C-alpha cells in the first residue's frame, strides 16, 4: 500500500509518501513541505496548496490519503487555516476517487511512539527509526506527514481489511424472510 500523509497548514503543509504493509518494513518514497506566503490572499494560498497536492498525487499515485483531523486550539486563526488546507487536500483526493482517512494527532502519536502525548521530537525520532532514515525529516510538518502515512498503513489498512471481512461475512449469511404487516394478515392464524 502506498499512502500520502498530509499534515495540513496554510503556511506549511507537510507531505509524505510511504510504501508498505502491516508486519513488513515500511519505506520512504518522498517527503517535503508545501509553503505559502502569509503576504498572499488566503484564496491564492489555497490554490497553491491545491496545485501542490494534485502534483503529489499525480507523481506518486497513492492508494490512499491520510489527513490530520483538525482539532480546536486556542488560536482560532491557526485552526481556520489548518481546516481550510485540510478541506482542499480532501477535495483533491476525493476528485481522484482515493480513499481518505482522518487521524487525530494523539492517534498518530500513539501509533508511531506508543504514547498519545509524545512530543514532536519523539514523533520525529520514531519516524526516523521506523523508516530507517539517517536523520529526522525537517521541519516537523514533514515528519508529521510521514507519521500520518505510517499510522494509516498500520491502522487504516488493518481497519479496511476488517470491514471487508465483515462485509463478506454478512453477504455470505442466509437471509431470513420476515413477513410484512400486509403479508402477515394473509398468513393462516394458529389456533391454540
């Protein structure tokens, strides 16, 4: 499975592509950060992010896209920019028909480090170890994007297989016919 992880942000949008599957070593395909200038109007910045995400999807052909789920912070302007960048990333992936998964920051931290309260340095160190890199990806947005992709491969891929198994099992079960009210009126009555 190839996953594009996106750590959304209006100024810095982390992008990371990871190949692998559960139980096997994962490998880094590419990592970088899309940047926009705060001097530009928000609409122009969002177009820049849209074009960047489109280019990454076109170049790397991921099987799925994992985006950090936006959560409330104290700074409303930061949340708004993050939410806008997240929405753009999801729209671009949806246009391509790619599965999209949202993972919370604590879920990602727990998946890669074992603790939902891990620091950015701990996440970066674990991403470095998991992907067998020489140094942690910089800036932290890049490491976070890779952590999202790793999380999705480990958790999302397993979750998708579980859902498919349940769906197959459900299709295989014989169905019981339950009479409707109208049909029940025409059934012979039982006498005691």
